[in-house]
């Protein structure tokens, strides 16, 4: 069961939240990671009547508090008075890391404007650029906010010049604040009311909702976070269905607003408002869908491509990994799959297919938007569902241009097509944008070239900082690339990746065998230039990880582009290593004396239990931990 997220502050309740659409402002806070989004959200809540008991109030997940980053968008409704008039502000705090960009995009489709927060001590960073252009393409009003102006090394003028140079934002449009102290935050609230337009309900018959997020709500059933895009209030008991799927009819149990804790309102959700509704039964996930009460309205809404929610692009996984429960029994697998399904409801960018492994049993092959996205998902499984999982090494997808003719993608060695049936293998290339001080350009170039990347261009943005552009195979960026670049730039660099195109690649299958028996979990698709070095590294580490064996064994690596389907993926053996070898007599003590019957039976039982945890491959005892330890090296 997903643990409910609790709001840690006391909410000041207002007598009425019945605001007409002209008195409503829906906005998101967007920024590069660690530029102060969540701290600004705290100050807004505090100024508007909430008691904030801790920092980053809207970061309710354990993983967010541990890592110090926002990974989930959170809605909070507040009331602000300008010129004697009350306004309803619906705030959405969004993640800042590139791996959660689709979470940001979904949130922005429910808004009419954004606060673009920039750390005045760091200036414009890679994700600042990415988020600005998403908001610009959606036609949202942008209010630039320069945060942390009270820091000794903050440079407000330089940051404003960067915003002007890169986004054509005028100096007088920028607001200077300190979210930590609260300086200037009231002016931000006033500018939200003045410069962000109110929502414009769409003229359709019946009710209409845009669902931009969802979660499991325990006894409340499924919680859907929505914006009322129609002209009629949404009330408990109303029945909705997704556009183009009238069969999935769902009845609203409760409806209300987020403070950010959920508060039901029997008067419903008025036009233009953002809130939630709960439903006990629903066939499918409706995140990223329009819900209607009238079939003709659904057709009209989906046909109008100018509407923000129709401009939301589908998320495409770039990193894949297989997840397995530690215990391979039917009851545990069902519980594991239920946990994953519940978490995917809250993180719809993740894709899921069934898979199996000789070592780990049944599991799921999941797709993510990046390495951090994968790590956060697996941590949330442990934190929120108390589910311990085995996670294989990350991989990406490749493409085959075959002779038949057909083009298709594949991501695991089992799907690899022999070379004699293929015109060419292809891999995805990405555009890498790095913002960094100029003195780090040589080490950045070295790090990129070591991963088969190449330099494209650079542009100065003032004060010794440049925007570098490179092209690089995507497969080279999924393993600790962020950490490598951070280290190369001493933490002063930031980067963003954007898919470019598919290009020819020399791909091979690297396999590891024990006594001529392939270990399926250690088969992988890799580039020809790095296969041999990786193979030698894996055989050495694998031999060191295996327990003492009672007979000799040979661990080998194999590279091939033309696998033999009868014998598995094969090729000439190299990098041969042998695990430690010593035959043990369990009937004798260390002093080489016969042991008594009771101790002997106890020792035999312990040995039997140990062997049950091992898997025999090529007559060699292989513990699961030895295989999982290698995943970090692949």
C-alpha cells in the first residue's frame, strides 16, 4: 500500500473558495535544480496563511527529503489579496532535474503562467533554458524571478543580462527576491495576479476535466489531480469517461482542492479551478487525458490542437532496466506487480512489460527517462511499499534496419538480430548542451570524446561562461554521465540532453560464460570499440566475487555480431579467469578430525541451506549477489 503523503503545516481555512474564473490564477514554479523553487513555495504558503513547520513543505516523499530534490509536482491552493480583492492562486511546485521534464510539462498544461526562478549567484543553467522553452511553446505568461539576491556572490545585473540575451526578457520585468528570508515574495504574488491571465473555460456541453496527475489514495480509491476546463461545476456523483473511451465510466466519490493536503468540498470544483477527485473504480489510467460527460464534447476537445493539453508530447523512455522481487514465489510476485502498478499511476512516464530470468525468476522490464529517474523509482518502491528489488544494469534501445525491409527497435541481447540479416544497426544520438565556465572546456571535451561524442559549437553568455553544444551517442550518457560532468567542472557545469537522430553503429553482443555455459543476466549489447575492455573487466570481477568452488572452473568473455541461436550468443573466448578452488569435506572439522554426529548433521543442514541460495551454472555455484554486484560495472 502506498503511504499517504501528509502536509506538515496547519492550513488556515477560509469560509468560501467559490471564486469566479476571473479571480483565479493557475501557475507553476519552474527552475534549474537547487535554484530555490521549493523554498519560494514555502514562503508563498506562509505569506498566504499557512504555518510552515519545516523546510520544503511540498517535498513530502522520503526520497525528496533524503536527496534534497523535488521529483513530484505538488498542487497547493492559496488565497491572496490585491487592492482589496481576494484571488485564488493554484500553485504547482515542479521538479528541476532533466529526468523529470515530462512531469514539468504535464503540470504546465494546467497553467496559464509560470514563475521562472533563477539563482542570481549561478545564473542561467541548462534546465532554465529547457523549462523556459516549454513554457514559451505553450504560450504561458513568464514572470522572471531572481532568487538568492542576498548571497554575497550574487550578481543580479549579470543574471538579468543573461535572461535578456537568451530569452529577450527586459530588465524591468525581473523581480529580485530572497525566498529564504521572504524579501520581495509579496511583490511576486502581486505580479502573479497582475500578469498571469485567468483561465478561460472551453465552451463545451457538460463537464470537462484535464487530468495531469494521479496517485493511490488508500480507502479513497484513486486520486486524480485535475483542472476544470469546462463551464459547469464538477460535483460528487458526476460520471466521467476519457475521450474516445466511453466504456471506462467512472463516478466521482469526492471532489475538492489541495492545500496541499486534500480537502473535500461538497460544492464541487468550479470552472478554471485546479483540484482533485477520487473514484473507487476505473479501468485504466487517465493521467494525460481529457475526461468528459458528453461524447460530442470529447470529440471537440481532442480535435482542437491549439489547446495546451493537446500539445503535450508523449514521453519516450531512454533507459531500461529489469526489476525482480527478492523472493520468487507467486504471492510475492503479485504483490510486487501491484506495487509497481500503483507507483506507475503516480509516475506515468514509466513503461512496463513482463520479463523473466533464470537467476531471478519473474519480473518487469521498466523504461525510464534517465538514470536518476530509475534510481528514484526503485527507492520509492522500497520507501513507499517496503518492496526490496533486484535491479539490473541500465540499458538503452537500439534500432535495426533489416533486409525484409523493416525497421524496429530492440534493447536486450535476446532480441539481437544476426548481422547477416541486417543492413545496419543504429543508435540514437543526442544533442548535449553544457553551460560552464570557459576554463573547464578542455576537460568537458575530453569527457565527451571518451564517450564517442564530438564538439559542435560554443556561444559566450557573459562573465566567462559559455554554452557548449556536442553530439554524443545516447548509450554513452546513461551510466553516471551526470556525475562525470559535475566532477569535470567542479560542480559549476550543468547540462541537458535532447534526442537528435538515429545513426549507424557497430554493435556486438558481449556474453559471459562459466564452463562454456552462458550467464543470460550478463549478456549485453555494446559498441564494438568498448566490448573487449568491458569483457576483461567483468571476468576478473566475477571470478573474485564467486565463493570458493569445490572444482576448477573457467569464466570467459565472448564477443559476436553473428550469434549462433543453437548455442546461445557466442564468439571466441578471451579474458579467461578462474574462481578460487578448494574441495571441502563437511564431515571433518578444521583440525581434520571426525566431528560428532549431531554437529555433522547441523553442518550438513547449514551447507544445504547455503547451496539452495546458489544457482548452478556450468557446475559452478553462483550466488545472486555475485551477479547483482556486477550490474554496477556494466
